[in-house]
C-alpha cells in the first residue's frame, strides 16, 4: 500500500509540468501492477487482506483511497471488484459510516 501511495505522490507533488507528466505516465503504468496484486490478495483471503477477517491493513487501505484517488484524479480501484467490495465493507462499519457522514467534505481535505 505504501509503494502505491509513493508512486502517486511522486507525480502529484512535482512542480515542473514535464516532470509531472512523466511521473503521471509512470504511475499509470505501475499503479495497476500493485492493484492487481492487492485485489488478488483480498480475493484469496475471503474479502480481506489478511486471514479472512478485518485488520488494520483493510482499514488503512480504505482510509487512504480518497487521498490516492485525489492525487491521480480518478477512482483507482474502479476495475478491481474485490477491492471495491472491501471498501464497501469497511465504509459500512457503524463507527466509520458515522464518521464519513460528519467529516468535512473530501474535496476540501486535500487542497494545496
């Protein structure tokens, strides 16, 4: 998950447009590599990253998704059904669902 974030961050925070474009191209090539493996891991483990049960890995991944999507300006898990189901399960947990309802709007969380 950290490598995925670092790939996206590398392009998002570049200031020179050419360098930023090169990093975006690289991110769009490497991000699917990570996501395919993460999706397979979730499938293999009964809908979660580890042991067929909710762990901090699941919560951390879902917590980072808004930020990762923001950095690349798209829904990075759109093509990955197992990851989408994991996101849904985590976001339906009562405490997390409650926080999502009352938190500040996501679009304002990451303004530079």
